C-alpha cells in the first residue's frame, strides 16, 4: 500500500475489531467512565457529532491504554419534536422516521470507530427505557416534586394551537401571522426550585473540573438574589435594597398576576383589562427590551409604607415580572433607573415628602382608603400622616429624605440593609429572604412523540398514579392520525387508549394525554447505561456503584443550562430517594466548540453545510478525526475553511510509510538503541501523557507529529534497523490509536504485531530518559562569576541552591543571602 488508502484500511479493520470485542468492560480493576452526550436522531451524524465523538473517544481510548476498565456507552435521545414535525411534513410515522435515522447513525458510528461498547445501546423511545422514565416520574410525584399547576402558554387563536416561544415572531404566529395571546393550561411541573440552593452551592465543587463559562451560566440561570420581603399594606414586595425603603414612592405589581387582578378597583377595571390584554399579546422579547417605552396602569388601590405609614399608589406595569420574587416591587425612583423612568412617564414623585415631626407608629398603620378620583396624579401622599422612624431605625432614614443611602457602599450598605431588615422583623412587617431567577421545570407537552405521563384522572379520585406493575404506559401507535399541535395532545384523540378504569376505584377515568419534555428522558440515561437491560429497576445499583458518577462527560456548550441543570437536579433527587449515593453526575465536563464555515454557523437554510459523510468519503475517518482534534483547543470553534483534512491525510500516509520502513525486528531491546532518539521519544511521551490528562488534545497531537518527524529523520539517517526507531514507531502507533484508530492499527500490523493496538498498553516513560537535558548555570559570588554548574534544565530552586552552596567557590564563606534563578543563575552574597 504505497498511497494512503483509507477506504481499504476501514474495510479491513472494522470487522477485525468487532470480532475482537475490544471495548467490552472487563469488570475488574480501577475503572473510568466516559459518556458522550447522546445523539438526537435527526438524519445522519453531522460535523458536530464527529467533533464531540473524536474528543470523547480520545479520552476513553487513553484510559483503556493506561489499563483502566472503561465504560464508554452509546445511545439515542430518540423522543422529540423533530420526529413529529418530519412525520407531519412527510406523512410518515415518528417512530419509523426515528428508528430509520438511528440505524443510519449507528452505521456511521461504527465506521467512525469510537471505542463504545455496543451492548450498552439504548433508545429513550423504547418502552423498556421509558418504563423507567415513568417509574421515576412517579417517585417524583410521591415526593411532591411533580405537581400540577395552571400556567400561561403562547396561543394562536387562528390555528387554535399552542406555540413554543421560538414560534412567536414579534408577537405573531410564525405560521399564520395572527397576534399571539396567552392561554392558561394546567401543566405538570417538576419543582426544581426546591433544589435551587443545592444546585447553586454545589457548583463550587465543580470548579476547575467544568468549564468556567458553564458554571457561570448555571449560576446566572439559578440567579439567587439576597434581600428582604417587606409588607406594604396589601402588597408584599421583594427587594434587594431594603436600605432604600424610605425612598419608596409607589408600588408596582406585575399585570399578569393574581395580586393585580384582586387589587384593581372597579373604577380602574376597564383600563386595567385593556392594559392586561395588551401585555398578554406582547412577546417575551418585547417584555425584555430595555429601550421600550414604560407602560402601566394605576389600579386605584394603595399600599401602606411599613415604616412611615405613607399611602403609596399601586400600579401595574409590565417591567415587573409575574414569576419573580412576589411579582411586586417597591418603586424607588431615586435609586432605580426603571422606577425613575416609570415615575417620569406617569408623573409620580421621585422622593417622598419630608416627614414632619410625628410620633412613631404604635400599631399597624392606618388602612388606606382610595381617593375620590382614581387618578394617581391627584394622589397626595400627605393624605396619610407621615411618621418619624422609630429610635432603632437606621440612621440614614432619620427624619431626612430617602436618598441618603446613595452614599452607602460596601459595608455601610450591608449595615444599612441589616438594620432595615432587623427593624422590619421587629415590627412584624417583613423579613430577610432570597429569591431565584430559576423557574420550576414545565415538563408536560401536548405532543405525541414523547414519554406518556403515567397518571390517570378520575372524577372521583383525582390524579391517580398508574401502579408500578402496570408500567410502561405504552404510547399508542396513532398511525395515520393528525399530529399537528392543537392545544390538546394528539393522544386525547386515541379514545380507546385514553379511556381506562381508575386504578383506585375502578370507575371510568382518563389517562393523562400529555407527554414529557424530552429533557426528562435525558436526565437519567447515563445511569441506565450501567445496566441497560436491567428489569428490576431503572438501573442495577451494583453497576451504578461501579461506574458512576461519570468521570468525563463531553458535549455541546449549548446544553450549559437546560440539560446540564436538569441532570444535576435528577441526580440530587435520586440521591435523596436513596437510589444512588452521589449528588453530582459528571466529575469532569468538556464542552466542544462549534464547527463553522468561514466564520458562520452552518445551517441548511444558509446552504453552507459541510457534510460529514462527504468529508469522510473524501479524506477517510482518520483524517477527519485528526483534523477535528488538531484544529485547536477542544473548547474553541473549528472553522472548516481554515483546516486541512488533506494535510491530515498526508501525515497519516507518512506514518504508515514510517512503520513499513522499520527494519529492526519486533522484541528488540530498546536499551541498545540510539540514546538521542530515545530521549526524544520518552520526553515527548511524558509530555503527551500530561497533555492528555489536561485534555489539551490538539497539543498532544502536535507532539505526536514531532515524534513522527524525529523517527523519520532517524530512518533517513540510516537508523532503520535501530531499536530506538522501532521504539519510537511503536509509541507513535499507540498514541495515534487515540485519534486515528485505523491508521494506528495498520502501523501496528506493519510493525509485526497482532491486531488490537487499542489495548497495546500506554508506553512506559523512562524518567531518566524523559528528564530534560542539562544546562549550564552561572554561579556568582557577590556578583562575580566564580563557577559553572551543569544542572538539569528543570531543576527546582531548592535543589539548585543546595548544589550551589556545595560548590568549592562558596565553601567556608559566611553566607548572607542567595539569589536563585533556576536553571541558569545563582548569586551568593557573602558577609
Ligand atoms: C427596591 C430597589 C431599589 C431595588 C434599588 C433595586 C434597586 P435582582 O437583583 O435581579 O434580584 N424586583 C423585584 N421583583 C421584581 C419583579 N418581579 N420584576 C421586576 N423587578 C423586580 O433584582 C431585585 C430587584 O428588582 C428588587 O430590588 C426590586 O427592586 C426589583 F435601588 O427594590 B428593588
Ligand atoms: Zn377513581
């Protein structure tokens, strides 16, 4: 084989490896587990898969070579909307589309030669898998972690359809252009917020092991804010700045909230209703925009300032979000920009009037009564008797206007906050508290291709769990049915499926016709991998004890929050259920960058897709894998316009020729070989080992290329028969087996070995040979050169100092101090 015939290599070695069953875990010895985020089966594998699997596989194969027993599983995240949409578009069944794609991907996977154990293979859409997803749902239900609540969804009144946020463009239905509104539906939630503190605090233990960008995104997503809850008459607010309480001049509640609806006075009702309708029609994006005009409506009601007793008008405005804190804020225009803009827009005061000398309130402040005219601009705060703060109130509030806290910074501000909170607690008008940006996880979907929710609704008994021994609740086939979203699940149309006897009373009941968010399926699959055929539970506890938590998880940074947060949540719940004994699923996380083209993300609609199959057909699996790994640090994007798979392919041709050129027979003692080449080999091996530990895969490949060049030079200098050349070529084959398994196997064969380079074993590094070369160190005494020392280039400062002090040049002198600059200079200052 003179040319690099990758197709022949792929044809030759793939069946040989399968017959050798190289990647079955051996079941003993120190273990490691390497999990790639499993694939979603829409079409064939793409460049992003190829990238992630090249990285993950290099790590798994590195561990195998080091002698670890490795679990490296494979599976498919096979429920989900794209299958359903494809089915609607093409008139196929989601299952047919899904399983056909899985077969296509599986074949590509095998060809891509990742070190996975095919016995672990799972699909989340198989009843044997989702039986346990349902079982876990029921455990969450028992614990009160799965609850039903009404919640607003996007609704297209023309299509009578629920829309995902992405389907709402500028407040209109993506399909028909009708103005989208909100609609209340009863939905299932997992109360992930009850784990907010743990999910946040435990991120500290992942520091240094997960990319810091992911940790930051999770922290922001959970968004813990510390402050206080304060009572303003009928309205309770959350504030992070209790110290500004004396600057509060009005109250604002979220329009789409219970509190707004219940406080609105009859006179303001029409204005409020009109405003609410307008708010509901606006998209999320509009709500978030900071530059849009402030809108709002006076509710006709008043709250009472907890300290001064002042009457504060209550407004509804959409800059206050219904789901955050209490959905109500005390507006402090003197300190808060949004409040100031709102005050300016509606002519509300920036500061409260100076309190006249008045006794502190002795009891609850007087109840506010609405003024005759419900216009906020006619409202006079002086109508309520202003009161002086109590003797224990924070000094900044003492008889002055509120903005005095402006200058409070750092400790001062913290002290002011603590004082206000203490005062509020003493008066029984509030307490310290936290709130989170994190929302409960809405898990029900009114869609077909997902895991059925295993409960039954009975008119007499309410929500009744399907008994464990009746799981799985199998998804009905619904072949030929219309699966388009209609606001109710297509499952509701399957009457003979939906109508059942109540498991509790035997009366007529109906199955829950929603399916679960696919993120539920993917929140526990890594555990199922340990025992994919286990039938007594979701996983075999023994197997999980052996393999879990996952040592290395690899996948896309786009999952930084949703998937990676949900998995962490599930792990903690399973631990609290006593099913596992660890609280974090993934010890180490590697998030790969994207594969882009000419700086732009690839997409079908832009027509700039690089097709993985075509790349493999043109350059071979190994060249594509090598290109992926060599392109740059694993976290960076790879611009396919900037890389050279044909360059990779030329390199692989060279190493094959190198292996063929080695004439020294197998088994020769390398100790007899060229010391110079041996030093290079061992030094590079040591570096490559460290680089692999640090997951600096691209640099490890660069060092392997150096090794190839050094061996080539030696052959060209006539050393083809030298055992050191064989040693270098064999080491290179093992190192390359992590990245380019076909080529490495072929090298191994040409070097006279039986197949199975994947398990050849990581070459032992001889520390003496790997030690850095020596350098000359100048030894000065009082700044004058007195001696030259030959020292290892990587000598430590301590060793170098000891060596210098042992020199005859300093012997017998009284030493005041030494200046040590390893490895080249020591200056000894004598007395
Ligand atoms: C008075 C105040 C004065 C506030 C001040 C801030 C600055 P973070 O840090 O994001 O937690 N707020 C409370 N609930 C809200 C809601 N549902 N929608 C919109 N805003 C809300 O922000 C907390 C602050 O955001 C709270 O503290 C509250 O305004 C507002 F100089 O209270 B603050
Ligand atoms: Zn019943």
